[in-house]
C-alpha cells in the first residue's frame, strides 16, 4: 500500500523541481556595450519595456507600449555613436509592465531599473573622433575645393551652351563661397562624419 503513495509523492516532488528549474529570473536582463552598440538581452521570462537617453536625461513617464517592448528571449542593439552620448554617457531604463494609470488604458511600470555607462565607457567601444585641429583645416579646405568645383562647373556649362566667350577658366580665388558649399561644410562639421570625406559631395567641373 505504501508503494503507490510513495510514487505519487516522488512524482509531485519531481514536478515541483522541474517547475522551479524552468522558472526564469525576472531580473535576467543584460545591458552591455558591444561592438559600438548598446545591447539589451531579455531573458527575464516576460516582456520588458525600455527608455534610453544620455546619462543626464530629461523628464519622462514610463509606459508599457508596444513600440518600446523587448520580448522574452529577444536581443536588441542600438547605435550610440552620437556626440551627446559620447560627452554625457548613457542611461538605460527598463521595466516590466505594471498597473494601468488612473482613468487610462495605458500600463505603467512595475519598477524602473537603471543601468548607467559613463562617457569613458561609451568612447571605449567607439572609433576615436578625428583631431579637432585636423577637422577645422579639412573644413576650410573643403570649402575652397567645393567653391573651385562649383565655379568651374558653371563656367564649363556656359561654354557648352555657347554663352561663355572666354576660353580661359576664371580665377576661382576671387569668388565667394557658394551657399551650397557652406551647407556641405556645416553638415560635415555637425555630423560624426569627417569633412575629409565630404568632398565626394562636390560636383566636378567636367563630366566624362
């Protein structure tokens, strides 16, 4: 008579152990910097939601919306090569779905967890920024090269249409910097891309 009872007890114990082993840790969310990316891996057993910003941050309200959801078992990577993030570091906030906000159908957070990376950690996984002095010189050179190409292109076009009597190319040094060239220099200076590679956007005066 004891054998069936013992078997039942062992069966229940085995199920309990299996359930305990299969239950995931609700805090198993890994946030790392890898290969120039911010990587979030969710192995918590349920969906999480996130809000990323620089380490200084600004006012925000945690909401559990589909567009900021990372499913259980999902890995998400984010680009971080941004001047603000390089200067201030990164703050990652994540949470599980909480209760609804009063008088809404929007769910909030159970508890917001924060992961911080300082500026040194961010810059360590990103390519080094170009030397500012070299960039300034490149920007000035870019403006000159762009001006020369634009002025000579206009002269070449006039010659092709028979509207330019002079066979001698104009002296580009006496011309001002065209607005299009100023925009190119402004864009390459403001962005992470080096001005040294921006000359590819200038139009050559002659076409083959």
